[in-house]
C-alpha cells in the first residue's frame, strides 16, 4: 500500500483495454455516470487524453461501445486491432496513416526478432537439460516437458535467462511443463508511438488492462503507471504488482472506477490477491496438441488438396482443355457414375 499522494493529476494519457476491462459480460449502466465524471475530470481539469486500445476492429468496437456512447462516454483515440491508431473527430474516427505505417514496420521488425528467439531457446534448453523434451513448437510458441519437479525448475531458469533479451516472450511455468509464448506486443508499440506524437512523458501514462495482450502496453517502459481490474489474468496482476500499480478488487468497469479513485486519493494497493499462486500451480490451461491430432490434421489437409486438384482437372477435362490426358481424368469419373446410376434410379423411381 502506498501513501496518500494524488498521482492522478500527473496523468496525461489514460490507456484502457476494452473487453474485460471497460466492457464486462453485460453493460454496467449504474457505473456509467461515475466513470463519465472521472473521464471528464481527467480531460477538462487535468488536460489528459483517453485512449482505448483493443484487439477488435474499429467497426466491431463501435458496435459494442454503443451503450457507453449513448451516455456521452467516448475516447479521444482508439487503437484498433492492437495497432491501428484512430483519432476522434466530428465525422467519426479517422486513421493516422503515417503513425500506423510506422507501427506496422516496428511490428514486422520485432516479429522477426521473436521468431529468431524461439529456436535459440530450444537449442539452449535441450543442450543443457537432458531431462527436457519439446512437446510443441511453432513460430509463436514452444512448450517443454520435464521428467520431475527439479528438472522443470532447472529448465525454467534456463528458459527465463535465454528469453530475457526478448521482451515480447512470456514464460509460463506449470507442474512438469514450461510454456514460452509470444505475447501480442503491438499494443505497446502503438501506445508508445501515440505518446511520442502527443509528447506525453513515459511517467505520465496510466495503462489499465486485464489480458496477456495488455502486458506490452504496461511494460513498454519502466516509468509507465499500471493497473488492472480484479478479473485480470494472474500474469497481468504480477506485472502490476512488480511495477507498483493498483490491483483492483472490483471487476471490469467497477475496477476501472476503483483504480481512478485509488490514483486520485493515493491509496494504491499493489498486493496480489490471496490464492493467486494456487491458480499458477494448476496445469497448463492452453494445453499442447497431440502428435496424433497434428498428423490427422495434415492428412485431412492433404486429402482436401487432392480432392480440389482432381475437381479442377475434371472441370478442365470436361471442357476438352486437357487434350488426350482428359480421357484419363474422365475415365474414373464415368466409371463411378456407371456404378451409381442403378442405385440412383432405384432410390428415385
């Protein structure tokens, strides 16, 4: 628990996630007035801007945000699909093409860096820990399994050491398993780019979110202020705890109102809720695909490819576009029709 200093007055950019943070399972109309008062105070008295950063497209965001808009609640900026920046105007939200192009460039550059990191981590773990084997591996994720608890901890230490230079990788440790996933990081890039253009200092940003894709905007710099509602993922709470932000007891919009009040009164509480470590000790909620399932998927895809290829050649042969080869293609088709014809006549006689 921190002191009673009013830090809300220092905020010049409030950044909030949408789903799970502002928007719960249903509109919380009873909280709209309190939230609107907080936002208007930030804007008109303290000179701050409000940014909603969401994974939704702009059209989808406008649809789900309509209840708030009816109550006169509307952000100054929307960052849609984690990256594209839109500014509110009298004609709606308009994109900033140059800003968005820069964010896309940064995203492409950093994705290359992440894809380079996972093979390096794989080689490091397998060469230094003989009790490790790879359960799943692709461009975005690698999951290791271990024989016992000691080997799991040893492997997790190696993985965290190797993943440290790559800020967009997150390490999840479970009993007998360590999962390294690429956490969506474009929110952090877009927020940093918008702050740069608006000339807002790093310590003047308050980022509020509940999901893994919000972590990048909370960790984009060491001085950014953070917070999360009570329904946030355990990893998000741990980030807020580590950065000294406020972990709300209330969920979704009620939690956001609580957060703004906590920063206004200085009663910021970074304590992790009881039972959080019990949740972290459970099995991997994402799970790992079985090799047999992947083999079935590959076989299904191959069969579909053959079906599409034969159908295409059959159409070409029917129009005489394949020359002598067309007769070879059409022969099995005609044989099948000859065998099916008696059955069809019997069923429809």
